[in-house]
């Protein structure tokens, strides 16, 4: 049962931090540094087909209950359901959107 509770604690810490970084980060760190960090985080999530923290919480829950089905990434589901080219299209879409926002805003 401890693994399930650890996963819940990680989720409770993770989500407010993400919201605070996006909302407050834009207020206090607007400019190239914030855009770079945001681009880095989005690129890491696209490269790993999802959020690594969500993967961690899924694995912790799976340790508690081996029958638990980890659903940590919508992008990975699309990739597995529709194939490699759809995964490439999703990557190109988010990479292009990130670059477009970068050039439009800064």
C-alpha cells in the first residue's frame, strides 16, 4: 500500500508545481530564459512521449498492484494505436508550434 500512497504524494506535488511554473513563470521570468525552459520541458515530454513524472507514478502504482494498467501518455497511446507516422506527425506539430510561439512572442 505504501507505493500507492507515494504515487499519490508525487502527483499532489507535481501538478501544483507545473501550474505554478507555467502561470507564475510567465509573470516573473518572461523572456528568453522562460521560453527556453518551457521549450526544453515540452521537448523532453515529446521525446519521451509523455511526462516522465506521470510514468513514475504509474510504475509506483504498478508495484503496488501488478494488474494496474499504466496510462501515462496520450501521445504514446496515439503512437501505439495509429503507428509510427502518426507519432512523427505529433512530434512535428508540437515542435513547430513551440518554434512558432517562440518567434511570435520573442
